[in-house]
């Protein structure tokens, strides 16, 4: 797979053609999710569910016959681990022609949790339909995409910095990791808030969450940390495909941060 091309081409699909997921595609996705790992070594439990059999629906989805859900225990870094794992599945699904979209709120949550056999203490952050995009988006989908400016992203130099947050990094200056950072820039996020920031130092890339209000639940679950997991997965996938060696670790480098910013994780670059 050309991961960067897939990331650039992939879009959320909310209007499906009504076909059931092909058995061979379901098997490929099952094999992928059952073999996948995240660097936090936190288990994500998966369920691929028949929509009619389990009475599953979302008011923003048309024509979907199948859904996939993921669940985790609320341990430290569960949000990032979930985002990493779920987005990896999303990218793989698109690579075999299967459409998805992240759904965190616009669904009958009780029905999805019951169908996923959610245990006491577990959290089901998001679900997604699995299917084949219709030839034409519904009017509702077009309005939703327009409302969140789904195809818009912040400029590269607004997200990435050299040695500290005071010096913007431009695409042409990013060297071997410019495509990996571009993959981060292209990542999806809740209401397209794009909370990721990164500071590039000599031999390392340090990721931060730029917080927006209203994304932390009463239980402490931070939806924007799920977005950070998505961004980290994009960086990891593209560097791996490019043959760039990295080591993932959580060790705050002590860089002075703007207000409302939190250190998340780092990649140490080989060589």
C-alpha cells in the first residue's frame, strides 16, 4: 500500500450503496484487526455486527448493513491506543475498497453497547459503518461535510515547529519526515479541530495535544486524545513504509508549551 496516497484519498463515507459487506472483505478486516497492535499494548476488543440483526442505526448514515465497534478499559493512554487502533483499521478498510466513518455520538449508544457485549468498566468510544460508498452523497452528508469543513486542514507550518513552539517548520524544511508529517496534517479529528502539534528537535519528533473546550467527558475521557492516537498512527505508518526507523516512547522533553497544550508522546528517529 502507498499509505500517504490512501490517507490523502480517503474520506468519511456516510452514504452507502446498501450492499452487504462481502465475506472476503469481512475476513480481511477480521484478520487485520486480530493481528494489529498499538504501541501502548492496550487491548482493543472488536465486534463486526449486522445492522438489521442487532437493530443498529445512526441518523447520519444511509444504506449501511454492517458496523464495527471497538471497546477498551479506561486505563492510562486508552484514548490514544484506541485512536491508533481504530484509525489503522479505517486505513486498511479503505485500501481494500471499504468505506467507514468515525461515529462518537450520533447513534443509539445503548443498542451498540449491548450488541458489543460491553462489560462493566469498559468504554466503547466510537463505531463505524463498513460498506461500499454510494455513487452520490446524500444531501445530509454534503451539508455535514460543509458544516465541519471536512476537506480543510491547517497549514503545515501552523502545526509543526523547530526546536520549540516559537519557530514554525515548513514542509520543504522537514526533510525525510515531511511526508509523515503531512500524513499527520491530513488526519481526521472530531469536528475537524485538528488538535495535534509537533516539535521537531535533533533526532526526535514530540507530539502535543492543543486542547479545545468540551471534549473531556465527566468520567475524564478525552476525545481529542483519540484524535492524537490517529495522528500518531499516521506518522508511524508512513515512516515505516518509507523505511525510517523510529522508537516510540513517552518522555516529556521539557519543551515550553503554550497554554492549553499537553505533551503526548515522542518518536526518536534512528540514525
